[in-house]
C-alpha cells in the first residue's frame, strides 16, 4: 500500500521524537512492502518564527490531503513565560484540531510488564491496568469565549458544550466500551457545572441504545484520586476537554513515564496521531527525550488509519522487547543502568524489528 503522511514535528523535542517515529515507520513499511511519502509542514512556534502564524493555511492543506497526520509537540518557553504574547503556539494546536474536526482524542493508559517498578505507584495497584480515555477535543473551556473585562482586573474563559458535541463523543465511548469490557465511566462535575449536567443528561439518554454497557457517573475530583488508587477499576472513560487533558497526564504516571503514552485524535476529516506530552523544552536538542510515545502513536496510525494490525503489532512487540532489554531513555533508566539516547532507541528498534 502507498500512504501520504503529513509530518508536523513542531517545537522542542517534537522534531527529535518525530525523527525516531519516521525511522521506525519507514522500517515497518519496508518490512511489509508499503511505501510512505512524508510531507513535512510547519506548526507551533516554528511556524510563528517562519511565517507569523502557528497553523498556516499551507499546513492545513497538507493535512487535509494526507491519509493521516503524525504530530510531535508544540510550545516554547518564550511564549509560556510571556502571558501577554498576542500569538501563541498552542493557538495553532487548537485551530488545527478544530479545522481538522478532531473531536475525539483516544488516550490509552497501559502498563508494560517490564516497567511496573518504574511507576511510583505500587505494583499491586497498577499491574494489568488497561484503560482508555476518550477526551473531547474541540469544545469546552479551551474553545469558549475568553477575555479581560474593561477594568483590566478580571479575566474569563467560558466553557460551552452542545448536546450534539457530547453525543458524538459519547457514541464513540459506548462503541469502544462494546468492544472491550462493556464498562463506561462518564467523568464530569455535574454537582457544580451546567455543562457537566448536560453531559450527564445526554449520556443517560443514550444508555438505552447500549443496554449491555454498564455506565457509571463519577465526579472528576474523585476520579483523579481513584485513577491512581484503583486504576484497574476503570475501562473506558469519557470526559470533556480540560478534564481529559489533566487526567491523562496524571494517568501517565501509572505507565512509568509521560514519554510512553500515545494518542489518536479522530473525527470528521482526517486522523492525527500524537504523543500526549508536550514539547518538553528542557530536553530540546539533548537527544534524551523518550521517543516511544510518538512511535506508539505511529503504531496506532498503522492500525486505525490504515487498517494494518500486523504492522502495529510488530511495532508494539519491538517496543516491548526494547523495554525488557533495558534499551531505554533516561526517564526510564533505573539507578546504575545505562540511559540510551533518543536516537539510539530508534536505531535499536529499527535493527530489531
Ligand atoms: N500536544 C502538545 O503539543 C502539547 C504542548 N504542550 C506545551 O509544551 C510545553 C511544555 O509543557 P509542559 O507542561 O512542561 O509539558 P511536557 O509534556 O512538555 O513536559 C512535562 C514533563 O513530562 C516529562 N516528559 C514529557 N515528554 C517526555 C518525553 N518524551 N520523554 C521523557 N519525559 C517526558 C518531562 O519530565 C517533562 O518535564 C509548553 O509550551 C506547553 O504549552 C504541553 C502539552 C501538550
Ligand atoms: C495546548 C494544550 C491543550 C495541549 C495539551 O496539553 C494536550 O493536548 O494534551
Ligand atoms: Mg496535555
């Protein structure tokens, strides 16, 4: 098969982890007789520097024409440390998600048997964890009206959801639950927020369409606690944009590193595969970032976007093998063991595929 993949490396460690994902994807393509054409495009701070905007029209065109998009990360300290910057890399990320219609961000959280002791959480709590967050990605407080009042002393960010937005995300959640253990948790703050009450009411109304699915409704603050206390009690979780963003970073602690967790952003026009982490600016250019979240995102791309399960499994298998053999970057290296460079991990995976 032939694929055209849009390649959006972004900022910070983005280009470094993307580089390794390209190496591994090309090796997989070669092994299974596929042909990949990568089309790089600008995004984030790199795009602001080059053309003044964080998600240029040309980049959007490239994404729309591609069979899938592989995304690194965006963000730069010069914007993080300047709250008054009029144009920000993150605006590009949000615009990209909106324009590509990527309303559902699938974020699996799982453990690797060889890394159980890398987690600060106790083995008996986390062993066997295998849950999936479906994070709503194009609505909520990140996209509502925001601003400052005339007094200059007051700021606001509105959280808005429509029933249709909740329904399309929840539908994916129910469908996913049907393919797994038929357990769905709707995470909200319905005791306080009107948007959460709309979420709860909408999901409750959909329950009759999926009689086999057992749905629980839990408040986000309690989920934040139970997620690290009893992660095995969850299977599929649906939630709004902000809650999903926060809870999935928290959940990455279960796996042992933020640098391990992949995701798929799916929706209307195309699908995009991205690690859940950001541009980790402290590591930029040091060749130390863990590339596995991006490589495992590429595995999700092979499976979900191209329907190539064997290729995806081959990537996951070699990743598992590398972890078992201690070929890991410094975030996973235990005391006294060697920390491999980002590019060394990629090279090892290619050689051992
Ligand atoms: N999707 C995206 O492009 C995202 C962009 N950002 C942006 O990234 C910048 C940095 O944000 P932070 O809050 O520091 O989040 P971050 O996810 O970049 O880093 C947080 C911490 O996670 C760990 N980490 C992240 N990626 C790793 C990797 N590949 N290997 C090993 N460890 C890793 C590091 O300990 C790091 O200090 C900001 O500009 C932010 O806006 C943040 C989150 C997502
Ligand atoms: C700019 C943020 C919305 C990015 C982020 O934290 C994420 O998508 O996980
Ligand atoms: Mg995040």
